[in-house]
């Protein structure tokens, strides 16, 4: 698994190789310009009296395989590499720390483990549906990568959609999940992705609610509406040149949410919700 994931990560940095990460079904489809075996070979003599255009109708062009970049927030080695992850990196007109340690439940279940578990589940679900999936990290024991590099991986893969998966560390009294869509970055660089990202956010919100019954958070400050916020201070959204979202699946500091986040059965539901939202957006629902 790790070797495969490492290959996919490398592929994100070399777009021409990305198709190799997908399942055989999609990757083996002929390209739009490939001749289609069998097309028109049974044309009868009678049919040949019709206009050639009518008797040699082309097979539908091959539908490109969607590429989805999944970004499991944080990493298991970050806590012991503070100087490495605290250095500032460009974030779209602002700077941000390379990476952060992330949240944890009061019982000590860390966010990096949660995001890794859910993300790998989502990847499995999407690959089974013929989606090419690229992950921004290859295991849960390393350091980083920095947030600007995670965004660069999505851009290099020319992703149909990039989803960063997180769980929150908010006040213990509040709970629920929320999706974060991009606002215009301080440097204006993500203007072209705001519309499609908002569409994807609506799909993800609906699908995650349906799969998990998790309430939509109302605590994040700049809410668009319950369960949806819009920010321009996240490198992953500011630097994105492909549609991009974050999801905070629940609040690790809230006892009720923490019990769910630590439960593998619930995490499977969460993964299904994310996958369903992605599939709706890429037209594979
Ligand atoms: Zn996080």
C-alpha cells in the first residue's frame, strides 16, 4: 500500500504519470482520438446508400477519468519536528506555518490519525468507482508536507476536485461538521475556482449529512449558513488552481463528537459521506 501511495504522490508532481494511479478500467479507456474497434464494420450495402455521416456514426468520445486529490490533514511526525513545521511558507498573499500538529480528543486520539484513516477509506471508495485518486502524503508517520506543497500537488495533478480532510479542535461545548469553501485569496490567485468550489461544497454538505447524520456546525465565525463557511486564510484554498474544499468532520474537543470520531464504524460512514459528495460533484453519483 505504501509503495502504491508513494507512487501516487510522485505522480502528483508529474502530471503525465497521474493516470497510472487509477484503476485499470478507467486508465485503459481509449483516448478521444483513438480509433474505436468495430465501429462501422457491420455497415450493410443498403445502409451504404445513405449519407456516409449517418452510417459511420462515431462511438461516444471516451470520458476522461476524474482525478481527485485527497489531503489528509497534518502528519504523525509533526509533533516531534516543530522547527520544521513552524517555518513560514507562501499561502496566497499571506504566509502560514508549513504545517501544524492538529487537534486531539481528550482521550488522546490525534487528528492526524483520524484524517489518515478517513482519507484512505475515501480513496478506496473512489478507486472502486473508477476515480483516479492522489494523496498528498504516503503514510501517517512522516513530517508535513507543507501546506503550500499540498496545494501544489493538487494543481500538478490537474485535479477535478481537491478535498482536505480534518477534524476540528473547537470549544468543548460545540459540535458538528462543516465544509470550508475558498473566498478570494489576498493575492487574488484563486478567483477562477470560487464558483466550482462552491458547487462542490454544496454537494459535500448534502452527502456528509446524509451519510453520518452529524449536525451541521453553527460555531465557526464566518458562516455562509449552518455547516458551511468561506475562508481566505488557508493555503490549501488560497493556492488552489483547481476546485478545492476543506471538511472539518467533527469537533475533537466535544465529548459527543469525540466518541464518534474515534469509532471506526462512524469513520466508515464519514468516508462514505465524503466519497458520495465527491462522486456527486464529478458526475459519478
Ligand atoms: Zn486539521
